[in-house]
């Protein structure tokens, strides 16, 4: 970090937590799935954590060329391709279209970014749906049970060595013998 300009340095007080995105987590064992699941981290919502993999489909046409290249040329070609992909994505964040529509006799002007704003609006809508589903599910349990679960999560977030509330108990078979 010392080699970077001061404005690019991450403060020493910054806490970095490690997690594994959704598609990859299933390829890991129970320990990783229970302790490093992005879905279980406090303050984390649904992410596009696998977005890097969406570029792979775009690189497939390069395969016949890059397999014939040496390591440096292959590296440069793939970097050029991905830099172009990222550039188009960043431009998409700032490319807006304007929509006019009426809601209850009020003219609403909506500026929709082709990528970022679409995802933001979809996330807002899904957040409201998930909150509603969560509240409906929580209402099926007693308030004491919900408080107990919430306490387990808060305790685990503060101390990952505490019992993991997301870890599913192993099923145990009971044997019944009839005489």
C-alpha cells in the first residue's frame, strides 16, 4: 500500500471480510458454505458477484486465436477484450434515456440508465418484495422465537467463532426396535 499515492491507499482501519459468491459457494465444502457465504454476511444484499463470469461468453470467439498465442500475447489480447467490455459497461452506467409518463395526473420524468439504473430499480422492487415475504414468514413464529434467532445472528456476526446460526444440524437417524 505504501507504494500507492495516498488517495489510493486503503486506511489501516478498514476491515476486509472474505466471502464466496453464490455460484462458486456450491463447489465448496460445508465449512466454506457455512462460514464464507456472501448471503450470510451482515449488510450484504444480492450482488452481481459473478459478473466477471458473464464476460466469458464474450471471449469464446477469441479461443481459436488465443490458443495459438504465447502467454504475453494471449494476456494482452484478453486484457484488451475485457477492457473494452468494461468500458462499454461504464459508458452504460451514464447513458440515459428519458421517459415521460403520468401517474395520478402527475407528469413523471424518468431518466433510466441503460445498465446501472435498470439494476438499481430492479433491486428496489425486489427489496420491497423480500421485506414483505420476510415479514410474512416471521409472523408465523412467536416473537420470542424470532428474537432468539435474531440474537443468534447478532452474536455470530460479532464473533464468528460463536455457534453459526446458518449451519444446518446434521440429521440423525433413530432406530426403533419392535419386540
